[in-house]
């Protein structure tokens, strides 16, 4: 997903049910984890985008040593503008896969990032790099668009997501996310297209296999709003 302007923050809560709670929940979960609960813990926000999780982490845990990582210079700039106090955060432009951080983080968050990587080795490389970056026992909060595996509900979930988007002001919600024709006075076609195309959601059994291969234990479900799901993963010792 490539979306690199201020419209991201206006559009994403209207597209993704529960988005406005994700950063707060994710940070609260990590703050209660065995390693990152310690004062001064080192925490990675992978795919920090425009800075929602960083902002929340600064509010809940001003003692954390935060790293904000994103390959997009434009997104990093948005985050830096939003955070203001940029000196307190280590900013890194690049991908998780390119991060050379051997077990240096006590915790990490990756919210709506894995979904944009194809399942051709790219998802595994991303998860493996996150596991490698964490200390043994360190936890990752992973939130992603999932492929529902309960087939009788699949159609209903999709309809409900489109209904949510329509009710949130994306009036021309079509039958598939990729067909979404945005509406709006304030929202550009480009913005919604960037947020709804090029996504590769996977089911829970595939995610469990990938995280095991990457070096994590079983994913513990911690959040679900329709087909957006959150998991807590712990790096194996
Ligand atoms: C949908 S945005 C989510 C941003 C933020 N986490 C949020 O919840 O609003 C996904 C972000 O992941 C970044 N990204 C994509 N591939 C990445 C990778 N391999 N490693 C780190 N970040 C990546 C993108 O540049 C983008 O800013």
C-alpha cells in the first residue's frame, strides 16, 4: 500500500473498523508484556506510517526508547510532523527486512503492514526479521487484515465492512474493497485506492505456520473487528 499524504489519517478510520482503538490497545498490550513492561524498554514500531502507534506510545510510556521505522520518506515526515518531539524517537527509513537489529528490542508493533506483502516468501522474511530483532521472550503486537476461514460468514463480513465504510462517509462503497469508488468531497480516489488494493490477506492457519517458521510461538488472538484481527506473538527463547 502506497499512501503518502495527510489524507491517510482522515481515510483509514473510515475504511478499517476499530482502527481508532488499535494503537491504544496495541501499546497497552505491549506495556503489560514481560519484557517491555520494564522502564526504559526498547520498542520498535515497524511500518510506523503517519505515527499513530508512536503517538500513543509516547502518551502511555514516555520512558520507552522508541524506534519508528518505515520505508516511505513521506510517511516518516508525516509522523515526525505529528509527533513534534522527534528527538525522543529514533527514526529509521527502511524495511523491517533490512533492519540489522539482533535481539535488541524488548517489544514491537506491526499494525496493518504484513497485509501488503505477498505470501511468496515476503511475509516470512518480514516476520523472521521481526523475530530476530526481538530479544528472546520479546513480544510483537501484529494487526492485519485477515482472510476469514469461516466460510459461511465470509460474505456477511464483507458486506458489513462495506456497510461500515458507507456509514463512515465513503458513500459509493462497492461490492469488493478493490472496487471501492470513493466519494467524497474530501477524500480522493487515489487515497482510497491506495488503501484497498495490493493487499494479500491470509487465513489464521497460514499465519500460524508462518509465525512458527519465523521463530514465534502460537499467535494469541487479542482483537477482532470483522476481518481485521490482532495477535500477540512471543519470540521463542
Ligand atoms: C497501512 S500503513 C500502516 C501505518 C500505521 N502502522 C498505522 O496503523 O496507521 C503501512 C505502512 O507500512 C509501511 N511498510 C510497508 N512495507 C514495509 C516493510 N517491509 N517494513 C516496514 N514497513 C513497511 C508502509 O510504508 C506504510 O507506511
